[in-house]
C-alpha cells in the first residue's frame, strides 16, 4: 500500500478508530449539505431524537433544484418548493448556516466551499453529492456520501470508510493552445476508463497540473469520480495558498493563515512517497477533447476519428454501439461539424469566473447561431456578481446567450433547464449519460467552456483553435 502520501497523512490524522468490520471511522472537518440528499437524513435524526453534533462544521446551500430564472417564492415547481422549505426548516432547527438566494452567497455546493475558504488543505470534506472530489484540488480528502452516511455525519461528525490505494497521475509538459483542464481530465478518463479508478484515489501531479490555477485543478479533481476513483487531489502549493489568502477565511486574519500553513506544508506527499500505481501522460500531446458517446470515457481529440466498436476492448463494444446509435455518429468520422441545438456553460466542473472569462473571449464579436439556444449559468452568486462587474454578462447577452442565476441547472436537469426531445447539447458539465439533461432522447457532448462557446456561435462542434479569441477586459 501507499506510504508517505498526502492521502496517507490526512487519513491517519483524521482516523478515530478502526471498526470491527475493518473500516476506519474518520473525523469530518467540513460537511456540506444541499436540498436534495439531506432531508431524509434529518428525518432519521428526528426519529431517534438525535441533534446535529457539529452545526459549526456543517454548511448548507441550494443548487440542484433552485430555478435559474424566476426565483420568486413559492417556486413554480411544487417539488422544488417543498425541498427548499424542508431544508430551511432543518437548518433553522439545527443552527446550520444556509446560503440561500437572498444572501448573495448561494451557489453550487462545490463552488461556494472553495470560494469562501471553507475548503482547506488537510481537511476531510464530505457531501451528499458525487462530485465532492472537487475539493481535493486544495489538498483535502473529499468524498461524496450517501444519505445514511449524511445521517451519521450529522449525528457524530464522523464517517466510516475503507482506505483505498493511491494512483499518482503525472501530466507532463506544457498544454497547447486551446487546451484546458477539462481536456486533461477527459484525456485521463479516456485512457484509464470510467472504472479504471475503482479501488483508488488519484493524486494529480506533473508540470501541466502544477501550472493550472485553482479553478483548473478543481475541474480535474471534480471528474475523478467519472473515472471510477473514490477521490482525487493535488498537493497544496503556493498557487493554493494564494487562493486561500484572498478568501473570507483568511483575508482579514493573516495570523491564522500563518498558523495553519506549516500544517498544510507538512501533509504534502514526500518526493520519495510510495504509490500503488503511477501513470504518466504527455500533456503536450493533448488537444481539445469532446465526447462522442454516452460516458465521459467515450471521447476523442477534436481532430481524431471516432473509434469503431470492433476496435475497442470486447467488454466495451456493445456499449459503444449503443452510444453511437444514440448520438447518431459513425466510426471514422470526427466530431467536427456535429450539429448542436443547445449550448450550456455551467456546472460544478466549469462555472467559475475564469471559465466564464475564457468563454467570453471566444464569444466576443460573434453572435450565437440562430439554430442554437445558449445559456450561461454561473456557479455561484459571487461568480455572477464578479462576472457582471467585469461586463462579461454584457458580452454574453450581446452575442445572444441567456444570462441566468446560479445553480446546477442543465447539468442534471432537476429544474426547468432541460433538453427537449433529441436536442444535442454542447455542455461544459461532467456527465453525458442518456437522460442526464432532462430528456431520454437528448444528446450531450462534453467539452471545455471555450469549446462550448465556439459551438454556440457556429452551431456545430468546432475546434476552438480555429476561431479568433480576445482577452476580455473589465468594462
């Protein structure tokens, strides 16, 4: 097993005891909750007359069902209103802080934690959402958990888990023009498979990873779960610390920052740490990536041909045939020129301020193709306000995009933001499963924000490197 890695150190620091079933009971440093997966857990506590153990280490927001257009209460959706009211009641009774849309701090749970400085190196972070792996970008161990585990964390501030093996993924070299963190992680999943990470956590390293800013690192860690890994993380460094210094947690408390930094430094993996597996990927060989199928692992570089099912491993061939039939693509073709009906910029993978800036640089001076319905959904109210302060909203609106409120939106289609019929969507989100965006016949093509912007203005999947881009300046 691995030794002297960040994973080993943080795990050991948070282990309360080893349980009779062999699992370790871990103390949880930050528990994030939202409106969809927490109501049942609170109900279980009430049935047992148990109070929330550490409301001070629990933080709530609304993201999955909250509307991104009309937010007046009650919501038009009875189900959304009921979930919202239930969360409000639960957190009020427990004394848990809630970022609702009236606060200016509401947003996707994996956006607000990092931007407020709640997510910190060396923490254990859990949430009833699979993409909790996002927080590993800060050198935290971050896990998605189920409803019964949410109950356990609310009741005890601990969670029971089995320790995993550690795979180090080194992405070497410099990324090329038009290549982003999203392309890096799609390349990793394509190579290792959607179940290649089962039994592992991923440590991301190498020059290409270290060169990424925190938003890019979050994008990579966010999709660890799509590759089957239990979690993903990046060792903290000066890029991490620069982000944290500016957050609510430390901007007015430099002494606390100075106190914590030695611990953050101490948890980094040793140069001679032992790993259960090491994979090296040439970052300079990665090009803008797009998915051709119905899993994040079914992807190609924008200039590469779609594979023939017969050329894939035997256990992937039937899935590939069904995916190609659903998407209406043919082996040997490239995804360039694939018609899109919808362009979605958003999700916990790619809805932070740098994502919107980069997409706006592609959009500036263009108009959304008349055949495309395009929307921008910022990851949080803070991201939305910062983007508006820079005039990014005007850039998008002038081009023909809808500028929405913060939330998960069309990533999973739990509100009114959904595909209709067999619409094809160029999406900056993390999953392209059949039915994921609200229609069982809908077709989702995953790509970077810049690639989504290019598809929006051309009406088809387009190599963003072929479009002129500008650096959008604040107005």
